[in-house]
């Protein structure tokens, strides 16, 4: 996956970070750092603000999330919630109560993305003080209560660079992520999230969510392993024959991927044709 996957302007630009140096995003009526805009030069899209929730932070109002309904190219409609969670637990608690209320009522595909100001496990932090496992479990419970899926990401493992700690190294954490409900994943089964390089004026890496119609200019879908393949009688034997001890790990993965693509067509292609014939 090279630069071709994001060499076009993004459809939707979101900036909710109060420290952000961005002064204005085109197509946004209200200038300022809290902004969410549609790039109409590139795509036919409409946006409806469903819920904009401010919180009190040191005497000033700050946006914790903006809940919108997007319609892209007149056909792909889904809910999108831009997140900028507070570092204070009381405020995050209030935000998640509102998110949970949305989750209970939502009937549409739903995507959430941004800075959740939490991590799910020890693997999502490097450097600094020990991980607060109770806080990690609380974040996991909140995500699970809303029946949301973590879309993962391609690129840098950590999305936030913190201050230098006592040992002289920076703290790194995965505070930013994209979550979705089942309906959104079904509508965009090939969507992926990329962690882009961090810019100088922010301590966060931006996230880029690529929908299925943007994955490749050649409409080439990314390779995905299907667990059902393991039930085939020949799978284990074929897999062993593809893995070569004289090759390194990366070369072996590439070789197995190519072999699986051909194997999938040979073993399951006829099954798909039979199913279509029955319709």
C-alpha cells in the first residue's frame, strides 16, 4: 500500500483540537480551531449537524464531539461522530453517557473517529508512568457497551507524542482511533484507517479513513484472510508447502498471500458460481 491510496484531497476534514494552529477550513461557516468541513471541490457530499456537544473546560466551552449525518455521492449515507475527548475523567464520563444514548437509538451505519484520550491496553503506550489498567478496562467497557468495533490502523502504532519523562524519552500513546458499528462495517467492508505523519504544530498524528471506493485507483481490494479457509481439508497441507524455511518472514508472507489468492479461486470460486446459479 503506497501513496496512491491517499494522493487525493480528503472528503471530510475534521479539526477539534483547541491547540490546533489551523485558522480556517474552506466550506466551514464558522472559522476557528473547532471545525468540520466538506471538500466540495472533490466530492458531492452533504452534511447535517445532528448533535454538537460542548463541555466546560477551565472556564471555556470546548467541543467534545460533533455528531453528523453524511451523504456522499448521493448514495453512501451514514452517521459520523468527530471525537475530541477531555483529559478529565468527569467530562469523558459525561461524553460517553451521550455517546451511549446515541448508540441505543442508532439505526444507521455509524463511524466515530478522533482523540478519545484513552488507551485500551499496555501495548498502546510506550514510556512514562505505568499504565492504569482500571482506566483501560473502563475504556474497553464503554466501547463494548456501545457495540462498537475498533477499525485498527495502518502506519504508526502510536498517534500521540507526549512530554519527555524522567528517563529522558518521550511518552507515546495510541489516543486517536476510529470506531464503527456493525452496520458501517457491512456498508464499507474494505475501508481502512491510515495513521499519517505528524505535523510540527500538533502532538497528534492525523487519521485518514479510506472508504471502499477510495482504496485503489485500480479497484484492487486489499487481501483479507478468511477464517473459513481453515476448515478446508487441504488448507494445512497447502499452507505448509507455501512456507519456505530459507525465506525471511516478510518474503514468506508475500509468497503465502499470492498462493492464497490463487488457492481461494481454485477451491472456492466454483462454490460462488453454484450459489449464483441457485438464485
